[in-house]
C-alpha cells in the first residue's frame, strides 16, 4: 500500500515539473535615448531578444488599445546588469517595467512570399500589401561559411554596364565595393545591375535584395517604382529603413538583408545583396555604441567597427556542390568625402572586399557616365568571372584607356603630335564614348560582346568620336535583325568560335558598306 502511495506521489511531482515553466525576468533600472539598463537578467545572451511587459501598470483601456509587442536586443553584458537597445517606440518603456528573457537570438522571418515585397529589418511588411507568411526564422547573426564549404568564384554576375563587365567583372559569390562621392551614380550602378538580371534565364536569375540604410522614404518609393516599371520587382526584395528611425534598426538592416539572402542561398539559388550604404551603417553603429557607453576609438567609431563590417561581408560566398552550389554576392556602397579613399571606413571596407568600383566626381561632371576611374577600380576575381566571349573582346580595352589617359595628360603640354600619337588619342576617345551608358539602360552581355568586338575590329575606323554611340546602336540593331543566328549563338554558347568571328567580321564589312553616311568625311 505504502509503495503505491510513493509511486503515485512521484508521478504527480513529475507531472507538476513538466507543466511548470520558469521565466527569467528582470526590471528596467534606467532608460534613455532608446537604451535600457536591466537588472536581474543575469542569464541573458548577447544578441538575445528580450520582451518588455508593456501591459503592466496600464489601465485596461490603454492595454486593449496597444496590443503590439515590444522587444529589445541585448548588446552589453555587464557585471550586475545588461544593456539593451529598444527595437521600436522607446517612449513605451519606463523604469520599473518587467522584462522577460525570450531565450531566442534575434532572427528574421522568411519565406518565398517575401519576394517582391518591402520589409523592415525585423521582416515586417511595410508596403501595405498585407502580412508575409513566414516559413523559417533566419538568425540575423551567424558564423560565415568556412573555406571547405565554399567553391571558387567562377560564374559571372552581369551588371549590364559595359565598362564593368569588360574591365571589372563581378562573379557570383564575390564582394565588390562601389565607392565614390555623393551624387556620382553609385546607387544607379547597383539598380542597373538588378534590372539587368531580367536578361538572365529564369533558372539562373538571382534573387536581388536592396538594403536601404537610412534612406529617405521618398527615395525608396521611387526606387521601387523604377524596379516595377522595369519588371525587376518580381525577383527583388527591398529591406528599408528611413533616416528618422532609431539607430538599432539601421544597424540591423544589412544583417537582415544577408539573413534573407542566406535563406535562398541555402536552397541552391543565387542571390545579389546591395548594401546602400555602409557609411550610414557605420554612423548608426557609432551612435548606438556611444549611447551604450562603449569606449570610442578612431573618429569616435567603436573599436569593433572593422569586425562589424567584416562579419557582415564575409557571409558572401559561393557554396560547394555538396551544399547546393548557391551563392550570395554583395555590392556594398561607401560614400567618400572629396574623393578621399584613405579615410577610416573606406579603407576598412576596401580591405574586406574583393575589389572596388571607384566613381570619380570630375569624370561625372565631364559627362562620362558611369564615371569609372579605370586606374583605381579593380576586381580581384578578374577574368575567372567572365564568359569566354567577354574575355576575348575585353583584353584590349583597359590598355587602350590607360594609354589614352597618359597621352591625354601629356597632350596638354605638347602642341605638335605625331600621327601615331594622334591615332592613339582618337582611338582612346572612341573607347571613352563607347563605354558611356545611360541610366536604367543595362545591356545584355551578348550585345556587349558584339559592340566591343566591333570596336576592336575597325567598326569605328573612319568616323569621329561623336558618332560612336549612334553607330554602336545602329550596328547592334543591324546584327540583331539581319544576323539573328549569330546573336543567339553568342547568347547560348557564351564564346566566340571561329565561325562566329567570321560572321561578325562579315557583319562589320556589310554594315560599313550599307551605312556609308556614318563614315563620310
């Protein structure tokens, strides 16, 4: 009898222990400028979400009116307390408020439904088109893939911009920095790259994520309208934060973009993420760190600002075949002051990335757009990220432009020039004209190949630099219309066979005969 009673008591105690849930709670001891100090949460983890009990101490009416949850993010673990940033309206938090540990690190909800939408860094839709159904929670912070999990970057991500695809090629899985002063066309290059992905086959088309860090709402709205008009929004996602939002949300935005990108990369798909721009991100992190009483370093940035950007950009990868072969390509943008690339944040990000596209204000003002400085711009992946066709036609261009820049400087001091120098300067001017491109007008790579092949093989001989762009457009229309099979062969085969070369040479000859008006003296 006594044995049965003991067994029964054990079962009841066991049942009680499974039903009982312990909650770790603390109290807000101080709150100011979006930062809270919490006592009692000694088991809290770095980057853990904590929930504020906003209903406590309110009247029933106020509680019913305000049903939204409010979270904080733990960023300082101190001896007797923790400090957290408030992810939302800080006016709702007050001293003495109860704070609960959630036990989960900050993550963003993701699903296929997020494509074509505008979301905030917490994954909440802000485009007025309804809620997004979440399939998976992706951690905002994670350790980047190791060397053995990656494969070599060897597949091109075409930007549709001739100067970049020919001289500074970007590969899938690469990190290519776009750097320059304000108003030199940095965002334009990123948006044109997104628009250009519509020319890729659907099964190879990357998911494009544009992260707006502290941008004006009006700019984000016009950018969305531009993508919609170009038919690019159907494979794009915008993660938006405005300049009026609290610094923690600006700090989280690029990490949220990377987390969303990793969701698709893990499915074996290609992803392009644009971080516009990391200068504002660094400023937001500086503001947040100073409020958290972290010691300031150079230019008042915290000591871990380099680590912040390196752990973000290191998440770009081309995964091995065993992991599905997906890729995450990053285009971080940095704004310089007066072209100073030797400042703290620019040099940090240059050293983290695999190359940079440097845009120069002087070239932009001269009407050379994109305003690409060929001397400073570089891709450390190089021709490995080019198709065989592009590799064949692009080798000559950088040399021609470099010689032209040198002769152009020399020409200012010399009055008489020999015929060879005049010929080189004329050729350089034609290449400069050829590489100019209008905004929102990316060119598919097979058209670029035809254009550059023509430039290398006498298409512009006997004409003036002013007519180059007109001839280029006319020649591409001529080949597309009358030599359609040549264009299709280049698009599908992605290389210039002897047969294709013969067809292009004949096309140049026929074009020059049938369009003599462009070559009249």
